[in-house]
């Protein structure tokens, strides 16, 4: 799938930063990226998978983490949590 250059470069930037944080186990992308409807006006719907033992810490720091990624980011908490165990079960 082709994604706009701005989105691609931003994803590369945040992936590089997230790889440096051992509390973060993975990242998932959804929304228009998955549906194939992404254009230059689309947002990036990202879900960050956090090691359970660091969840509360990362939750408290989420605004700071997001602000370190650049001016295009807003951080908020959704009404559900995906634990690492659930992600692992989906892989098997």
C-alpha cells in the first residue's frame, strides 16, 4: 500500500524512537491505513502495546511520550486495553 510521504517519514521516525524504549513491545496501525483508504489528509491510528509491568508508568507518561514524537501527535487513552498475553495468543 502506498502511503503519503509525510505519513511514511513520521512512522519511520516514531518506530525508531519506540525501539529504544524497552517498555514498549509493539505497535499496531489501523483505520484508513488498514482499509486502504489513506490519503494525505488521513490521521494515523496507532495502538502501542506496553509490557504489563510498565503499563501504569507509561500511562502516566503518555503525553510526554507523544510530545517527544513531534507536533503531529495527540495522545489519549481508549476505552479498552490490549495486554501482551492477548497479542501473543493471537500470534499462535
